[in-house]
C-alpha cells in the first residue's frame, strides 16, 4: 500500500493532462498516494479535487470551512476565539460515509497545523483482509449483506442544547437511516474484492439474530484489526494524501492533551460506481 509523488505542482494540472491520469492510476494501483511539497490555498485545493472528480459537500455543515463548503475541517485550533470545524474526528476504524447509500469513493487530506508528537493516520487494506480470511469467517461474509449506520458517531453541536438523546437519535435516523451494502464488494476499476465493513459503522449481517451478529461481528472485527493488518502512514506539511475508500479502513491518531492539530479533508466522488452492481449516481453538489 502507498505510493509517493513528488516534483509536481498540482496548480499547473489541466483536466486533460497526462499527470492527472497518472495520479488516478496511482490511486487505484497503490490504494493510497501522497503528493509531496504542495502549498495550495483552500481555493486551489478545492480546484485540484475538482479535476479528479466531484468534491463532496458534507451533509453536516458544522464541519464546513467558512468559505469553502467542500472542505471538511478537522481542528482543535480556535481562530480569533471562534471554533472552526470539528475536533477529535475519526478516532475509530471506519471508511468515510459507509453509512450512506452512495459512500465516498476517494478521500484527500491536507494537514494545516501539524502536531508536535503524532503525525500519522492508520490504515487497513480490506482487500488483503478478505484474501486472508479463515474459512469460518469467509463463509459468514460471502454472499451476505451488511447493515451500516452512523448514529453513534454524531457530534453534538451548540444548537443541540436542550435536546434529549432520543431526539438526536430520531433526527439522525431521519437524515441518515441505516443502509445495506454487500459484505464483499468488487472494485469497479481493479476488479479486486474487498471486505466492506468497519467497527465504526457496521451494525450487523442481514438475517442473523442479535446473538449471532454479536458473535460474528466480534470475530470479524478482531481478525480485521489485528496488528499485522495495520499500516501507519506518517504525514508532513505540504503533503496531499489521497486514498481509495473502497479498499481502506482508516483511523486518526489520538493527540496528547494540549497539542494542536488542524487538517482539511475533501471527499471526492470519482467517475466510477462505488462497487460493481451499485447504481452510479451523478453527484452534483
Ligand atoms: Fe474518516
């Protein structure tokens, strides 16, 4: 996993340039790429992602950059005394927007304020996990459908004061009801198969009882999250990291108290269906 690109100025790419095709191919080939030494303004960063596909506007606007809704801000740095974006995002294994009908195909990250001690994101390649599954787990997932939801990860906002937990759960169920996807998906470009589940968002296998699901989920999560499957990617100022959400689970690192961190994320819908068999919707934001 992982490819590195340097010596390229992303601002100079035109939609037809050969370099852009190479970046696309490198993402599907390596699952994750890092493009070094970029100094993009927020507007230039959005512009670059537009050349790769359709930038996502995240469905909850408390994450948005004040001037560019396509930029999802993960930050614990206050600006002029004001909170911007959301702190403490993604400290659990997940793949972006797995709880939606059309999950996000690619995620890009640009670190803005780099913490002193921890500069890493953790990844698990789910195509590799699928290939390594022991028979007793493979039998559980082949041909199965899984149910995913994002309710437990809802970030409480200032406007939620005086609402009960039940009201918040009802609200989340209304805007992002649980969704179903195949437990094993086939990549539309590489045709590789990957296990598509995460302990962050996956609720269970369709058709199993509560007890059967508890047992099945625990066994699958334990196998997936084994240390031998975890890849740590360290990042630095000027990096633009892009990965394929069909293949990779990720988890952000926990910051020690007092450390500052800020990063910009732009989700990108590429030109392909999320997996073979799903309808490819046209994402017009
Ligand atoms: Fe994420």
